[in-house]
């Protein structure tokens, strides 16, 4: 990683001692410029830029390097102007010039990384943002920060330039720029950007080396290195230069402080800015340390034996996968010796986490939990006591002060300093664990009291809502009695809101009833308007009849309920029918309005009550989940559930794998069956062809036999004819001979 502050100082003090301060300063500047890539106008003339984009980048770099091409401020200004200043002032200006020059080179490196490497990787290899961020983390943020810093330094130089000559300048104030750069929002961005970049330095280099196995990547990097603008400034060199840049500021600022007059405001401000720079480096160092420990913990978890279990004093077990959950931080680790009861020392790996201490052993290149004397290999830090061993400067006792089963471990280290380091880390971890538990307990009490206060306030508000709606319902009930005088309506006055848990399930029923009442009220109003409207003249026989005509028999003797519940009939004359129907329609309308109002007023209070219960339950669940330290039993139960869930997922994965294997086996059998069917089909076709051929041959053989029989018969006939001819010829000869004789 990057060099520590002591190494920077020692490397700076390693300059030859027989030189004076001015010579050593110039020697240091000269040695730096041997490694720095200068951008003087004489060298830029030889650069041939083929692409217009790189021409613009080259022009930008030359603009940054303007007036910073010489070795020091002493050589940049006129010699007559130089003689007017004291020796300390010349040293101060030389260091400020070196700060500006090195900052310019750093900005150049960042611009090459962003505008050359990142651009080429994007265009030619289509590398995505995630891969580029892995290779060059926080690159744009770093370039923005340092470009702003360099522009402020150049602006301060421009302000300090003399009117007589643009070469002569004397920067009096610099501390305000340094303070702004390393404090406030910019300072926080510097800490975050460099912390992330330096933490991922090793991963970036490893990723780059892994990508070099790709031929396209390798050829592209070779092409980029041959560009004149890059000058063989490789990826690893760029990453290393950016990582080391944050370590250069304290050396330069300390030299500026040494050459600034003591007691002045500038000296005090420079001292303060130096402290800010060192704080920034400490923060970056802490981030790097956390990243390294997290990476180390992942390596240990990856190397753990999956089936290995560690015993805890309370009877629970600690599994290797618990390290990968991310709830614990690695504080310290190292190889120590555990002294057994027999006196032998066993090599173990001690892993100190934020709440436990693990004792591991290496077996077959895997880590397993220690089994020395069958003692628990997972030590809780809740009641751990760390003591030195008398007459043993390399040993210490770890005492578990558990009231049930106390236990003691004797641990030996390689040196006295290592034992001191272990004891310091252990005691800090124990104190931090106790403080965390006490803090959780106090926060739990405060939040429980506040939660109770909120619950009481919500209950009071719900009571007020229920009381208001109850009064409103009572008014509607009284109105119903006065208007209609019906007992069934008056009996509804007792249906007031109670707001208890038994009414919570009635919300849906009440809402549906309210909707039904509103629909009935709407139909009643529409029918009343239709009934009271005058009948248009000129209607023929096909017009709709009036309600009085349609229900004449029913309306002639209507029945109503009196207050006592008896049925009463009333006869109407022809002139009173319309008036009575109008009054009854109005009364029915008011009655329906009251019923609908009662139905609509009941759900809000019940829904409010239900919402309060639901919110209180959710708040209670959230309150329980917000205290990881006060429900340790639930945490262990949750861990057991997670392990069971992991086992279930594992079984499910095995089932899926078995199912996939069975599917592949079935597919293979299906393919084999299809192949067998194809072969059988081909065999059948071949047999059919052979059968046809055999039949054809049989027919040909029969024809041949027939032809052969005919040939034989013909031959026999020919022979018979010849024999007959011969016989006839012999007879003639005999007869002729006989006659001659």
C-alpha cells in the first residue's frame, strides 16, 4: 500500500548531510524531475498527434504545464528579482513551486487515465462502468478535486505576479487554499475518494493483471502505451502514482512551514492545514485498514470447513457461514499457541471479531474450530477478562467469567510486543462490547417510554373520534324517531360505536350496507320525482300508467305501523290520495337519509380504530427489530431459522439438481428410444425391401424353373425326334441293304 508518514520523513532526511538546505532542496527537485515527465515546448514539437481528440488532450496538457517547465522557482524568475529576497523566502517559494509542479504532473496522470485509458477501453472493448470502476475507482472525482486545486494555485500565482515582468511573482498566502482543499465538503470528498482508491488498489492491480490474459485487452494496452501522449505510462504506474500522491502533501507543507516566519497568521494557518492533511491521511489509512480486514475476514470465511461447528458456552453453536453474514467486523487476527492441559502448545489461528473470539486450527488447508481439551472454541466478549501470566512475558490468560461454567485459556504469543498488542485489542473489544450493550439498554428504555406516550395519545384521539360520532348517531336516531316514529328505527339508536376489537371485522359488512342504503335512497328519490311529475297531455293508450292507477287497490287501504307496533288501515278519499302519497314519499326519503347517514357514520370510527391497532402492531415490530443487542434470544432463534432456511434451500437445490438430472436422464432415454425406433423402422424397411427382393427372386426362380422345364421338354422332344429320325433312317438302310442283297 502507500508509504507511512515516518517513511516519508526518513526518505526525505536521507539526502546527503554535507549539503546545505538550498543545495539539498535543488537536489531533491532535480531527482524528482528525473522521474517526472516534463511537457516543455521543445519536446512537444516532436509529438505527432494523428487524432483530433488527442490533439485537444495534448493542448490541454500543455496548457496545464505552462510556466512550470523549469526545475525551480529560483530558475524561473529573473536573477535580479531573486537577489531581493532572503534565503528563507527563496526556499519557501521553491517549495511552493514544487507543490504546483507536482500537482500539475498528478493532474496529467489523472487525465491520461480518464481521457486515454478509459476512453479506449470503452470504445474498443465496450467495457462497462462496473469494470472500469474496478480498474480506476473514483477517477472522475479525483480529477475534479485536483483540477480545482491546481486552478486555485495558478490563480494565486497570477495574482502575485509583478507588473514589471510576468515571470516574477512571490506567493505570500497559501494556507487558505490548503485549508479549503482539506476541510469542509472538499476535504470530505478527498477522504472518501482517496480512501476508496487506496483501499481497492490491490484489487485494481489484480484485475488488470487478470485482464492481460485476454489478447484483445493486451493488444489494446500495447497500442495505448505506444501513443506519444502516454509515453509508456502504464496502468500499474498510474495507479501507484495516484495512490502515493496523498502521502506527498505533508512533506511539502512541512517544508513550507519551516520556511515561514513563526508567529505570523500564515504560519498558524499553515500549521492548521498541515494537521488537516494528516487527519485526511489517518482517515484514508483507517479506510484501507477496514477494507483489508473485511477482505481478510472473507478469506477466512471462504477457507472455513463447511461442516465445522464451534461450541459456545451457552450451548449454542457457531457455524462457518456465520462469518459471511456481514454482521461482525474483524478487529485482529494472528497465529498464537494454546497451551493444553498436558502442557503441549497447539498452533491455532485466533480471530478477534466485534463480539466473539474464534480459535481455529488448520486441517487439510481448511480452517476448523479448535478442539483443545474440548473447550469451547468460540469465546464471547461479554464477560471476558484478560490477564497477564506471572513469570511469562509471552503468555496471557483469557478468563470467561460466566456464572454457570467459567473457563480459562492460556494463550502464548511469539513475542512480548505481540502479547501486548493482543491484550490491547482484546480489552478494547471487551469495553466496546459492554458499551454497546449498555447503550442499547438505555435506548430501549427511552424508546419504550416514547412509544407508550404515542400509544396513549392515539388512544385519546380515537376516544374523541368515537365520542363525536356517537353523539352524531344519537342525533340522527332522535331525528328518525321524531320524523317517522317507527320502533325499528328507534331501536337502532343503541347501535352506537364501541370501537373494541370485536367490531374490527365488521368494517367490510358496514361499508357494503352503507352502499346498499345509498343505492336504495337514490332509487327512492328517482321514483318520487317520477311520481310527483305532472302527466303530459296528449298521451295515447300506449303511455305508461300512473303509480296511482297501477297500485290503486293497494293504496286504497294502506297499512302503516303505529308507535305500538299494531297494524292500522286508513281509507282515503280521492282528493287526499295524492297529498298522502306526497307526504309518505317525503317521509320515506327522510327516513332513508337517516338510515344511510347512520350506516355511513359507523365505518369511519371502526376503520380508525383498526388503523390504530395495525400501526401500533407495526411500530411494536419495528421497535423490536431496531434493537439487535436487547433480544439476543430472538437473534439466536433468527440465526437458527436462517440456518434451517439455508438447509431448506440446499435441499431444494439438491431436489432441483436431482430433477434436472432426472430430466436429462429421461431426455437421454427418450433420444435413445427415438434412435432405437429409427433403427427398428430402418430394419423393418430393410426387411420389407429384402422380402420384396426375395419374392422377386422367387418369381424369377419360378420363371427360370418353368423355362428350364420347357427347355428340358424341348430337348427331350428334339432328342425323340432325332431318335425317331435315326430309327427311320436305319430302317431305310436295312431295307435298302436287304433289297440290295
